[in-house]
């Protein structure tokens, strides 16, 4: 456990543990991607952070990248520190992305709580924390979890799809044209979903790492 959730609970936040395809914390249509300094450096050089920001931008209205720890550590971890700052400059110029800095877990929790409080001004801050699988027997939670595993689908869109089609099976059986009628899902994104659902599985030792999109 990172400890962030524990601090959020102490602050009075209502935490819901759910599967998130992208990001670490969610409130409203806003997502938080938390990066410790060492993870930030790795994610810049393996290009992961760019993919995460791109995919998050397709689903959420606002993305907060919280960088936790002393920026001085970047130079201790890599001689290519200028590349890291160049990446941050690029990310900061994206229209719906804000980069924020904290020193430790407690500050990260307080910052997330403050951001969530702006969304939930009239009630205790409700924050959804990333979870690999639902820790519940609730069928609805599992349905939302399964649908959110599809590309381009976040929490709100999963609810729209389930409300429109009525079940996970009907979503999986739908054509790209039918899926694209749901608000927030373009024809191109719907085609990606259908391709994933209907493509035959290739064992890893036979796979050629074909691009999906």
C-alpha cells in the first residue's frame, strides 16, 4: 500500500476501490496519475508516461500528474536529466494536463483531497482509488470492471454502455456502428473495441506483437 489512501481516509475522504484502466485516483471526470521520482524517470525513458497521458486524455476531462519527491533526485538517478525535464515541459503544454509537485505521501493525499473537494463541495470528498479487481461480490461492480477493461472506456462510459445495452454480453455482441451511438464513443474507438473482442487469441510464444491500434 502506498499510504495515500490511509491519509485520505484520515482527512475524511470517502474512498471507493475500483478498477481503473488509466491513472491512480479518480474524482468526477478528473484523474490523477501519481509518479514518484524514480517511477517518473523510468516512465519517461520507456515512453510509458506519454502513452498514459494520451489514453487518459481520450477518456477524462482533466488530468493531474502528481510528482512526489524531491526533483533534485532526478539528477541523481540519470545523467539524461534534461530529457526528463523536456518530457515534463511537453506534458505540461497539453491542454487538459496539470503537473503538481509534492514532497511525500501525506502531501500527495492532502493535494488529492483538496482537488476532490472542489468537485464534491457539498459532501465528503469521494475518491476512487485504482484497484486491480473489485473487492466485492456486487454484480454491478464486476460488470463495470469488465467493461472498463475495454480500450477507450472509463468509469462514466462503462455506465453509459451498460445502461444502453443492458448487459456485458450485449455490449460484446454489439457492432461498431451500434457501439458508436453511445455518447462519447466514436466509430474509430468502437472499431478498436470490436476488434479486441472478436480477434482470435494467439498464445504468447506464437505472437508477433502485432500493433492493436
